[in-house]
């Protein structure tokens, strides 16, 4: 028999009964309160901005205390030290907290140790403070700094990123054909996005063959073009040397070279940039060599071929006065390349008049109106920011003379930057030839107010071709150890102080941006990952002058060209088409006779297909 629970007389709700006291002793006036302490005047809490300024001044004091006899004319820090990465985070590590929202003027992502604060240039004194700010952030990481935001742009607390690529409809269709395994040739006038599309093709193919990276061979007809796309010359890939022998003899030679023969057998896609400078006979030899080595009757042994270039630009060099034979004249061209397209949408020039003038120039058929317009461009152009136009010369000697003359006129201290070169190539002559193809020079001397050009992409506002001026701040960085380079040279000290320039760049929107320039790495790498040569150097060149040959693929807002010095077909078109507008183009000694297209190219170009937008 179950006994009923005994219920307590106490309330079960959990509430307590409170007795109210209404006596006079319960009033607040009757209670003896402790005396209120006297108010102490305190300084207002410093704002985030003033706190940052304090740190900047402290950093400045530290910079001025550093030895003034810092590094001059020594080799740069080894790329392994410059590009040192942080250790990967363990999978067991706790989830990071949400990043703090910092003031817009101080861009620093606490969750990313490689980021650095941004700053805006306002005056020379501000520039020094800003440079010191960069210095304090670099003490935590030796990677190049995160770029600052433009003074004319709205501040942002997000990290700067390279702008995403948006392809036109015709570019997208060509990319689709390539991804489907079709052999394609595409061309287009200057500024139609040939290089942009090629980079997307390379990216797509690498993703497709991610498990076999040596399946995609990236090559170009010249060393400069190869370096621009991260590849090697077609001669180097093929292992043919100068390639003067017959296809059969060259195939026998390649069989004795294990690395070269392996490349031919493993390659599934062969990319050739600047095919306009590939001789037609060489194209046939390469197609035949591929068939022999891979034991297949198809040209190139069945390898998918992606070729691009503009035959209206610089042609192949004829040997001994021999007549030029273009790649499209090769007997195996049509059998190899089934799809040939001409890009029509121009991105570089927005001015319809200028686009039409360049198209007329490309085909060598200038109208009287265009001739008159080009002649009117001989006027002097003065820019408010003090930077001058980059003058393009057909010969490298003229470029060196122009830049050297300008820099010796500048006053103040100068700093010399000598590159660190490496790689597996042992033949010194071959190594130097390959290194000469890099945009980065072996040796560069800078002074305050030197006009320079950036030769590496940083983000969507600082890109390859951005112009600037060396500021009056050189940042001293102490780097411990210089790797194998130090061991070879018997470095006495484990730490060396380096000076790196702060450059004030001019942005496309007219704004200014201060940026600390630190060393970058250029390399020639084979499809199997074998690095042939490398160069570590600051990504700057003197920009008062540049060769027409090295300007190919560049986009320049300010260009000066003396056509009286042009001597080769296509040079005038290449030089003038580097400019983005008529407002930034100065043309001296314009001569319509220097504007001519090769008749073979003009006729053949009519056979190209176009893709409708």
C-alpha cells in the first residue's frame, strides 16, 4: 500500500515572503552613507588614431637610431628569407575568434600574420611616418607588405586583393574550346586581352591536370615572353638547341637527352605564346619531332596545341637575309590548328577614335585624318605630378643612355641593389642569356625622386606598369641569415641591415599611394617543377625609357615615341599601341612610311574567324 507524500505547509512556489518596513529609520536620509571620494581629474582616453601616431613616432625614433652606414651595393636577402611563410595551423587548434573591426585608417587583419597596416600619403612628413609604420609591421613578417589604399579612395579594412578576371563572351568561348581539348590559335589587335585570356587558359589547364603538372608545357618564342607567363622558350622545352638540323636528326639528339625526351612523352598540352616570332620551318620541325618521339602520325604526336600572338607585330628574324616565313605558312599549320580566331573587343583603349587609328595602323592603311591626328601628337605634355612619359626606343643602348643620364642629375644619396641569381643551369653563358630575359635587372641604382615602374602585380591598383617616384624614405630592415648565398660568400655576420625604397605610385584614378617595395622572385621553371634559373630583386626598373621589345604586353598611361628611330616592320605599331589614350601619347617625327604591315599577314588575316559578342 502506497503512502501519500506529506505536504509541507511552506509555500512550494520558491517565492519568499518579504515583510515591508515603513519605520522612519528605513528612509535613506536616516542611513549613514560613507563619504564620497573627491573627483580626480584624469586625461581623456587616447583615441585609436592618437595611439597609432604614438607608435609611429616611436618607430621613427628607432629608425633614426639605426646605423646610417647600412647596406650599400650588397646582394639582396635570399628569397627563402624574404618569402618565409608562417607554419601551418594544426587541425586541433581552436577556432579563431572573429577579427576586430579596426579604424578605417589602420588596415590590419589580426588573423593574418602576413598582413600589414595601410597608410595614406598627404605630405612629406606624413610619408616618413607612414614608412615607419610599415617598418614596425615588417618586424613581424619578412614578406612584402600588404598594399596601402589610395588617398583618394574610400578607406577599407579589408585586405587588398588582385582584381578578379572577367572574360568577354568571345574569350569565354575560346577558353571552352581549349578546356574541351581542341587545338586553337587566337589573335587580336593590341589591347584585346590576349595575355589575360592566356593566363586564364593556363590556370584552367593546370586545374584540369592537377595530378600531372608536367602535362601542361608553357612556352614562348622569346625569353621575355616566356618569363612573362612563367614558362620557358620553345627551344628549351623541345631540347633542340638552335634547331638548325633536320627534324630526324633533332629527334635522335633529343632521345639521348632523358629530360627532354620525357617532356615530349608526358606533355598533353603545348602552349606557344608570341607565335608570330616562330619561323614556319621551325614550326614544321617541332610538329615532325613530336610525331617521331611519340610514335604517332599526327603533328606534334597528337599533343593539344594552343598558340597565340599577333602576326602584325614583330615578325620572325630571317637568317642571312632570307625571306620571312611565318608560322601560318608552315605545311603542317592547318593540320595542327583546327580553330583560328580573331579577338575584336578592345580593353586597353577606351577612345573609339584611337582604337580606329590603331586598327588602320595595324593593317598599314592610314587615312589622311589619322595621319593628321598622329602628327598633332608631337606636342609636349606636362603632368601635374611631375612624372614624365616613358620613352620607347628600338635599341637597348638608347634606353640605358637615357636612364643613366637622368638619374645622375638627381641629388642625394643613392642605393644600389644587386640581385641574387640561382638555378640548376651550370653553363654560365646559357644562364646569363636566360637571366637577361627577366624584366628585373641584375643591378639597379636608385636615388630619391627617381622615376620607376613596378614590374610585378600587387593588387587591382598597383600592377605591372604602374609608375611612381622614389620617396625620401628608405626603410632599414634587419634580416637574419641569407641562406646559401651567404655561405658561398662567407658572410661574417648572421644579420645584415638592408634598405628598401618607399615609392609614391600614381594610381589610375589620379590618387597617390605610398608602397614599401621589397624583393620578389622571378624564375624559369620546367613543367616537371625543375627550376632552371631564378632571380631575386626588387620589382622596379627605371622608367624614363624602355625598349620597344620589352614593352610588348605592357599597358602604359604615358608614352613618348620617336618614329624617326624605328627601323623594323611592326615596331611603330607595337610602340604606339602601348598607350591607353591619345592624351597620354606623344609622337615625334611621325612618318607614314614607317607604318606598314607585311602583305602576307594582311592577306592571311582575312581567313580568321570571329566570335560574336
